[in-house]
C-alpha cells in the first residue's frame, strides 16, 4: 500500500504537469514592448518621481547631502526612513522586472534613477520643460551626397572615372555614386590628384572639397552662429575606417546644432543662403542642459550629444521613439533626432544594412541610408 506522503507527492507532480499543459508559454517581450509597459507603470508613480536622478551618487555622498539638508539628527532619521521606504518600493519593481525577464526595462529604469538627464525611449516631456534646438546643414544636396559615399564607398573607387593607377572599377551602383560626387564637388578632382601625388591617406581630399565647395560660402553665417552653435562631425559609428576623416586627422563642418529656435537661426542667413541650407527643429529636455554641457564633451566622446539622420519613411516611428528630440518634419528626404549619450548605441544598428566583407553599408532599394553626426568640439 502506498504511503500518504507518496500519494501527496504524486498528486503534486500531476498538478504541476497539468498546469504546465494549461498555461501557455508567454512570448518574450521586445525591447520596445518592455519599455512601453514600464512607462505605463511609472505614469503618476510618486515614488519614482521622488527618486529619479537621485541614486547616481555614492552612499556616503547621499548621507552627507541628507544630513546637510536636515535641521537635526531626528529630522535626518525621519528623512532617511522615508527615503529607505521609497528605495524599497523601487527595488521591488526592479526585482520583479528582472524576475520576469524584462532586463531591458530594468536597465532603462536604473539609468533614470542614476541621472536626471536620462530619458527612456518613448518618454514624453512637457513642452515647458524643453528648449528649442535647430539642426543646420549647409548645402544639403552636396553634403548628403558626400556622406552617402563615405558610408557606402571604397577609397579605390574614387580614381575610377579617370582610370588612375590603384583605382578599381566599382559595380554600377557604386560607380554612379562616385560620378555624382565629382559632379557636385568641382574641387574634388584637384584635391584627389594632390593627395595621390603626395601619397597621402584617403579621405583628406573629401574634407578639402567639402570645405572649399560647401562650407566656405557660409563663413559670415558661421560667425553669427558661433555663440550658441556647435559644429557637427562624423560620429565614430558613421566613420569609414578606410578614410582618414575626423577631428584627429582634420575635418569639415558637416552641420551644426544650435541652441535656438528655427526662426532665430534662419535670421542669421540672407534670403539667398536660406534656400541653400536645411534646418530641422527639435526640442531638448532642459534636464539635459542642466546636467552637462550637451554640445561640448568634457572628458570623452561618449559624453557628447549626437544627431541621427534617417530616411523619411521611418521618421514616424522615430518620432514615437524619441518624442520631442525628433524633428517636427523632414527635409531633403531625411528626418533627424537628437541622440543622448545613452540612446545612441542602437540607432544605426537598427537602421543599417551591413556591407559584404568590409565596413561599408549597402544602400537601400531607393538609395536610402542613415548616419550620425556628433558635436565633438566648438566652432
């Protein structure tokens, strides 16, 4: 005869098997689904509002700040008890997110607790807590043509229209991009010839041609924008490693980000020049400006803001993802979005079509591509 304990064990095993059959396996949530669900939980969450951006300091700094803000030891103890209760509530939420496999949401929440400047993807900021920012690109038609080649071309392609030594005959799609480049930049042929004559590294001829043919005509406007503007250089994820382009080797001004409304920026250009620039209007949360100088990195490149440019057909999804930090509209077939140091990592990864066997990308079916510029330095 079976023992009672054996019967209970068998019954428990049968119940567990029955539950496993009845409860369907839940599909893992995507990153965007995790963060969307988290934002719903945090809407009106008073404890999160009190702790946001407060947990980035060390424990000793936190103690010192709370003691300094307290009128007496008793007042400090009351403040500490309230703070500890808040931390317990948020800690419970974090633990549940990790338990449920929502590590992406947990990571976003932790970043928001560390820094008041951090925004979760899709998080809306009231307009009165933002500052207008304008992204400027000089002669977008030519600037975009050159960046497209930098992202998708190879240095050996450049000499192909002339049959110069060391050049290769690219496939038709890449050859069209090269030919377009020489048509749009009259000074490029001479700059390329000089670079080859002196056995220089590829890339400098592109910088020289862009400075000469695009940037130089806007010298007077650049002087007026200097106070509130920062120049934009190719972000390191936009680099073509085969080319020496960047602030280390010498660069050009691919664009500017200006802490001013669009109308104010346009007033720096005469009517004729306004027709030869592109502007994208965004809004930057004031907390980012208060936390660090967003237009000038202080210690390393990861502290600067970047600007992402993407094809117009994905702009609606980017507006949902970046909210006010995405441009209100598109120009020259591109939308733009300001990328903070925290959310820029996946931007190109989500959009690029990798090239085959090298560091370049493939252009889309309609020749579309994406890129990033960063505000590494002042004008």
